[in-house]
C-alpha cells in the first residue's frame, strides 16, 4: 500500500510469551531483560538462541534469527549475562511523494528501532532476595534518501541519521514466603545518549519515559505456578505454568491493558521440554485485535509515542517462536533435595569451638533418586567461617528422608561480634563426591555478642582463658611479689598456698559489682575483669579460675540451681590442691571444709570450695562460705546426685 | 485467760514439734565438745543444747554423751550414747531411705570419677601446663593424724551399733580414703561390709567381701568368715 507503514518485530522467548507476565519467573539468561535479578537462578553456564516466524509474512519470509545470549553464575551469589539480538528491531517504511525539478518521485523513508545488545548483572543477598541491573542499547536510524537530477537521470543519495542510547534498568526479586516470588523492575532509570536525530526527525524518536513493572508468581505445588503483573504504563497480564513431569512444561497467558481495546488484547501459549542440559521451547503469540498488526498500517495511524516497548507494542504481530537453551557446567540432575533446615542452637562466640562438635542444627534431606545415596551436608556462614563445615555422610534409601546434623567451625572473627546479630547460614547437600552440591538453602542463625552466655555452666568454662597474656602476667606478678612466703611451705602444699595468696591478692584489688547488663547472661572475660577491677559472681568465678589455671591449678565450677527456686541459682569454684586425701588434715581438720574427688590425672585429691561473692572478706571467708554451701547443697541436700547441683571441670 | 492458755499450748506444741526433729543433748560426762558447721573450733556443749545436722561431736578419754535423735522410720526418739574417744558427724545420725542411700553411693562414684568430658564436646587444653612437681618446698607431709582417724572410726562404730548402717557404710568409705591405715585392718573392713549388708546393699557388700579376700595378711579363720558371708549373700 502506498500509504502503508511496514515493520519487523523484535523477539521474546517462548517461555516468556507463554506466561504472559514474566518478571517474577525469570530464572536464567533467557529474556533476562524482563527482570535481570532472576539471573541468579542459573546453575552455571547458560547459552541460548531464539528464532521466530512472523505471521505477517504468512510464512513466506521464513524464520527470523532472533538472537543469542550467554550467562554465567559465579562466586555463588553473582551472575552476569549478555545478549546479542539482531532480530530485536522495528522497521517502518514510510512512503512519501516528492517533486524534483517539477518531476514527482515516489520516495521511501525507512525508520528502524533496534535493541541489539543488552547486558546485566545480578547479586543474590539471600535465597529469598536478589537484585539486578541491566543496560540496554537502543538505536534509532532514519534513512531519508535525497534525489537529484544527474545528467537527466534521477539519482538517489543516501541520507542516514542515527542516534543511540544506553538505558539503565534496575530490578529486584523477593521471596517473602515459600512459593511466592515478588518482583519489581524500574525502566529507563538513567540513560546515556550518543548522537542525536536532526530536528526534522525528532518527532520519530521513541519515548524514554520511566516506568515501573511489578509482578508476582506463586507455586501452588512443584507442578503448578500462577503469575500476574502490571506496569505503570497500564499494561499487565496473568499466566500459568504446568509441569506434569518428564521435563515437560505447558504454559498459557493473557495480556491485559486498560488502554487497549479489547482489554484482553493478546494470548500466548507455549510448551517446553527439558532433556538433560538442553531445553527446547515453542510458543505462539496471538493478538485478539489484528488491526494494525498485519505488517502494514495506515501512515495516519503510525504513532511513535505508542511504542514504549520494542518487544510488545501496537505493531507487534502474531508469531511462532522457537528457542533452545543449553546449560553447561553444573548440569547434572539433583540427587538429593533439602526438605527443611532447623537451627537448634544460637552461636555464642565464647563457646564457638564447641559447635565444631555439637550440632548447630540439622537438615532434613530427601533422596530424590531411585538408588540409595550417601548424602553429605555442609554449613557455611560468610566471613565468620573460613570454609563450609561438612558433616559425616548419611546413607538414605531411595525416596526416603533423613536428618543430617550440621556442625560449624568458626574462625576468630566470630569473637569480634559485639552484639546480637542475625546472619544467613548456607546449607548445602551433596550426594556425590563432586564439588558441586545438589541443593542449597539458607537459614537464619542468631549470633550472640562475645560476652553473652547461654546460662549453661558447661559453656561458662569457655570464658576461662588461662593463656591470656594479661591473666598470666597478673598471676605471675602476684606470686613473684609473695615468693618469700612460699619458700618454707612443703611442696605438697604449694598449690594450696599459691591459690590462697592469689585469692587474697585478687580480693584486695577487685570489687564485687553487677555486670554492665545486670543480668546473668553477660560474662566478662578475665582480662576485662582485671582491667575494670570488678565483676559479678560469674565474672569473679571465671577470672579466679583463669588465674589458678594459669599457674597449673585445676578448677571446677559448682553450679547450684535449687529445685523450684531458680532465682537462687549460683555458681562458685572448686580448686584442686593436688594434695592426697591422706594429707588433707594439713589443710583442714574438718572434712566438711574440703572435697575429695578425682583430678584430671585420675588421682583422688583434696579440692577446696571458694565463694567469690565474699571476695572482699578474703580467702578464709570465701573458703568457709564455699565449704558451707557445698556441704549444705551436696552432702546434705544431695543436689549432685539429684541433678540440681553440677560440677564442671575446667582444666 | 483462756486466750493466754491457748497461746501457751500452741507454743508448747510448736516447741515439741521442733525438738522432735532435732538432736538434743540429754546427758554429758567428762570432756565433750561440739564443732559447728565448717569451722575448725571445738566448743563447749551443754545438756539441753539442740544441735544442727552439720555439727560434729567429740568425746574425750573419759567423756560420754547421751543424745536423742528422731527416727524417721517410725517417729520414735532414739537415745544414742557416745562412748569415750569418738567423733560423730550428726548428719550421719539419721536413717537414710534406700533411695537416699543409693543416691549417696552414686555421689561417691560421681565424686570419685569426676566429670567426664562429653565425647562430642571440645576439650580446651590448659596452656599453663606444669611438668613435674615443685620440689623446692620442705620435706614431705605426714599422713593425717591417726588419732583423729581412730576417733572418727570409733564414731562409725557408734553408728553401726545404733543401727545407722547406711551412714556407717558411707562414713567407712570416707575414712578408708582419708586414713588408709584404717582400711587395711580386717575387722574394720568387715564392719563396713556388714554395714553394707545390713543396709540391704547386697551387691556392694558382696564386692567388699570379695575384695577382703585379696587383702594381705588375712588369716585362714578370717577367710573362712568372709567366705561364709559370701555364701550366705549368694543364697539371698
């Protein structure tokens, strides 16, 4: 038609076409332009190519090469992708009539819009939240030939004008709950222009309005997904995907707009088939109103301002699309699946070493293969651990589930955590010796401050630091200053005398005060107690234990928790005199003043109870009070065997 | 007037109730002292004094004392005579239930074995390792005063003679640990084993009798006595 505008159309992948709204469903490099944050769904390397058959050509023009792209996920949480899409273009041929030296000439002005290149980066903050940015190159080219008579012949001269612009889009994807994904994409947030169309063609330049697109996808089950979304440009849609198994997927979507007539202006269907690392998709896009979508339209109807999206606009025609994707790298099928993760223990920096042996939680794993599998689990918290800690392998029968304990070897950084914080713990399961994992999940882990204590007397011993230089220096200074008073003591009594001297010196310099938080779950390290010259019961007990340990005197905590009276819970100290029971009377005639128990070496020795809360009254008073409490609670009350008194050795 | 009488009656009942649960000194003769709680000082004691369970009584060479202590089993008040030269912990002058006795024995084992580190837990080594012992001090110590041991052993025998077999057995074990010389005497071991037997701890008694057969210097007569006990226990 002489007054017609003809055009070619850009591409979309069959999966995107079939779902109708794709923003919350991007999981690889295909159509990442719809939401670049979805790139973190890639497993490793992604390659794809796409082609389409425009219905406007009636099949006579054959398939058009849409483009190809590649993506790569790296460092676990990062992903990059780029695409080259020569088929992503709109081309209009605008006929006109001009007169050259009185001769009428039929002229054709060609207007081409293309987005041939795009690149994107995505970062995953957690399994539930990721962000992405992308740059899209748009080119606008206008070829308006000039005509002249040359030797009585009309000759055309090329007259091409072009401009290009890089657009920046930003996107996010958030999974607030299992199965639900929300996404948002901001379009044209910034742009960099290169070249400019002449003033006479400015009216042909495409709009560069900013817009916002939001979408949601919900997985009712692993087989069914529903998706919906809308944009600030008043276009939206809904769609669904059914994956019956065998690698098959069927999709259907409806395209809706309040500015189109009818509002349901297009429908899309597609099907996909995954065979190993290859995924093949086919789709068809059909518009309910074919006006202006037959490959030509009236020049009067040609409206550049209506083209907000090269992929979908008023001139897009029905089409058949095909695409193929190949995944390289970690392409094997998962053999094990994480059913759930339970973190049963918070991390107390003071006792972080214990978590190398005592499980921090457990992961429930399902063997999704048809063979028995030896499954390992590993646990990792970024920056607080040098490497993932792997748990012993567990054999799981086909389709069966099993719990695997998770342990964690932290590095020294954990001891610098000053206040309670929540971190993401990464749980991996793998069913083969290969490095890659079969499934991964993140779970929140509570990390306490370095002075926090879980209230368990077993954990209190982790605050004892006999090798702390400050502790060693303090104890050595005390003994050196009182060296003369030890000279005449029998060697068997040296430990007892040293302990008594140290306690008295310790008592003379420190005050019993409540800790800064005035709570039982805050314990000072010995160096802190010595520096601030004070502490509460726990702090004093820990500090004195450290001082004694630093000179080779064994200690033990006595934890009393009277039944029904937890508010009267209390901790005091026993220290090992190293004295054989048959020599006990050299320390005390009254057997109620000491305890005979085995020491670390397995020998029965005499231990002395001391109560640190009466520290200001000196060793004799602390001993008497400690002995009284021990006799009352252990010997008479039988708390030790009834379970409400516990003795924990600290070596 | 009626009110005053009622108050006196209540106070008298309360007093009687309190005294029924305590150990009371009824008669004293010669040198008798008491040591309160965890102190080291022996102090004077008088007739009528109410003693605490954490007190200890000692009689001298010519000293005797008569105490009354409530029996938990039947509520009766038992008269206990302390002969000369004994030391008795008043916490031992009580009847232990079978459960309490088992708990006490368990505690002995707990105390003897110390706390064992859990296999799955971490042992934190002490950086201040002491190799060898400090030999710079004076000469080696002498053993605990055997006289004190003898007095305490006599006290254990008082417990046995008055039917406090459970506490007698436990005290015997403690004294064997503190005064090894007491534990090598056959008659002492025999009393401890019999206390275990009478406290219905047949397994422990059997072990003790069996161990006695391994003692050095045991005569054939003594061996025969022990074997007879073992045979009787095995019948039970």
